[in-house]
């Protein structure tokens, strides 16, 4: 677009440019072409930054609709409380490493002669990224998957673990001298694990109470339980790829015969098979009319045998021809009237050829 002559533009700079997504704004004053610029797009453009971690916040700043996401399949308020602190696994690993070193100290005291437990170092450089290794181990002549957890000696408190073991050994000897049995219930590390689990459970309980209070207040005030527009309607994700759905399996043979989509096709196929023996019905009546007539006859209590008897009386002159038609009619009708008796092969219904008849139910 070219404009002969001068033009005036209004440039506005924000005082704190780091607080705004558009720190500099320009607006044409003369000629005013805002209707040509801002009406071209439904939403203003998005300028991404390196520190952008929340896409919903960016879309909210640009006055766009949030990213459609599925609603949670579970009710958060009905979920059980959490009591497994994530750091407990790490404590368990440290506890086992300390006890293994102390067991080795008792079995091989010469190996640690003249060494302090606090001054022990790793035999090789400890790589935290590769601290977990997977291998195979043999147990009772059976190969089983094995996980190796490498732990640095710097993370262990060996002196405290040794003092604790010596203290319990002293108490065990004193109990043995008195003729009593002494049992160690929990070590220091086990008590620490229980404390972390209790903290985690209490935090989960407080979050549950806060959630229930929030839900009660929202219901009392008539407010929605979730942010409007936060979750899209389930129909929005209809037809989306789902790896757990049988439709996307590698051995999928087609639309399952028990679905709504193939229900009409299955009824049409059974109807066509049932009327092949009677050519008049095939040409003089549509499928919808035949279904209506069938319902009327069922309401009157007429069965298929009664209809066949009436046809035999009316067509006594063509008895020889009707015998062959009735034979074909009976063969094609028996496996088709009841769709539930049709054989299923990998979710699909099928018929097979046999010596007894053209179509026969699969065993």
C-alpha cells in the first residue's frame, strides 16, 4: 500500500518494558488504517520469549481461547490420600548402602584398618546421571531383571550408622546376659522414612480439606466448580487417536459388528437374506416397509411358519417350484433372523460354507 505525501504515527513506549508483552506500540494517526490492520486477524500475534513456560498465560494475555484439554477422568475429591513421600526411596537407598558397608566392615576388618569411615572415597568418579543401571541377574537358575543403584560415599553417614549399630549390639548383649531376647524394631533411617511419610500424608489431608471447603463454598454461592472453558467438551475429541482403543490396533479388521454404526447394516443384511426366497417381497416392498410389516405381524401373533403355510395354500399350482424356493428360504433364514447367533471372528460376524448348508453358524 502506497500513500502519497506525509503520514503521522503515534509511538508509545512502556515505562517498564519487562512487564509487558508489547513494550512498544505504534498507531497510525494520519491516515488512520486501523481498520485495515487489526481487522485482518481474529487475535493479536504472539511473540514468544525464552522464559515462556505457561502457554495458557500467553493465550490469556493475547485474549485468545485456552488450549482445549480433556477433563480429568477421576474425581479429585474422591482420590485416596497420599502417604508415600518421594524422598523415601532415596532414604531407603542410603540406608541399605550404609548397612552393606557396615556388614563388609564386620566381615573384613583388615580392609578398613587405619581408615576413618568419614574419610572413605569412591573407587571411581561418581556419575549421578548414570547412577541407575539395568542388567540381568541369576536367582535359583532363573534370569531376572536387576536394577543397580549406585550411591556415593559422600551421601552416607557411616559414623552415625556405626554408632547406632554398636549401641544396639551393647543392648543385645545386656539382654542376653539377663536371659532375655532383644529385638530391634526400627533404625534411625526407618524412623526418618516414617516421619517423611507422615508429613506427606498430613499435607495431602490438608489439601483435601481445603478442596472440600472450596467446593462447598462454590456450591453455596452457585459458582462453577471448575474454571469455565478450562476443559473442552468431550465431543471435541471425538475421532482423536487413542492407542488403547481397539479401532487403532494393528490387527484391526474393520468396524466391530456390535457398534451402532453397523447395526443398520446388520439388520439390512439379515432382512435381505430372509426374503431372497420370496421374489415378490424383494421387488414390491422396500426395506423400511418390510420392517414395518414385520412389526405388525409380530403384534398380531403371526409367525413365519403361518406365513409360509398361507403362501403354500395360495400357490398350490406352483408347488414344484415353491419347494425349491422354500428350501433356499429356510436355509438363508435360519442363521440370519437371530443376529446374536452369528459367529464372531475378532469382533466381526461372519458365516462359513459347509457340506450341510450354504451358510452355517461357526462353532
